[in-house]
C-alpha cells in the first residue's frame, strides 16, 4: 500500500488523530475568538456609555458649582481604570486557576451590578464607590485576553 503526500494512507484522513491531539480545532478557536471579542467589545461599549453623562449627573446630585462637579467627575471617572490596571494581573492569575470563562462572567456581572447601583446614588461619593467596585472587580479586557490566549 502506498502512502499519500503527508505519510497517510491514500483516501485516509488524520482528522480523528488530530482531534485527539488538539482539543480545540481551528473552527472552534475561531468561534471562541469572534464570540469573546464581540462579547467583550459590546460589554465595554455598554458600560462606558455612562461616562459622557457623568459630569451632568454629578452636577445634578450636588447642586453646587461646576468646579466641584468637575472634581468629583474626574475622581469618579479616573479611579476605575487606575484600580483595574492594578488588579488586572491578580485576576489573570486567578483566571489561570479557576478558568477564564468564570473570570469573564465575574467581570461582566460586577460591572453590571455596580453600574446599576449608580442609578440610586444620592451623593457623588456613592458614584465613586461604585466606580471603585468596577475598578476592583471589573477588567473585561484582562479577562477576555486571558480567555483568548487560553484557547489559542
């Protein structure tokens, strides 16, 4: 019996052998990549949608001058990325231990809950607190990158 070009029998397929070696066929990897990118991108856009109205919302809460509203707005908007960058490596390490999908779900749920709590704020400090929660427990890009690299 002669062998084919890649060392397999003619008309034979090495697909079952390849699937045993590789638990993620290329099509599954591509689906995971597209799904993760779309989900994290849409979630990030949705959660960042509140940023442009933050100064107006804070100004209506404090009923004070614009300088005070600007200071609270800067603090509320800036604290979340700072904390997210600080806690990102910790979430990446935890994602390797418990699973990247769990970290992605944790991130989306915590950001969603904190964003919902912002609607009930009666003082700018409540908004800053919710943004601190987002910074500590959020991190959609970190979770998404971990999930993508784990399936590559």
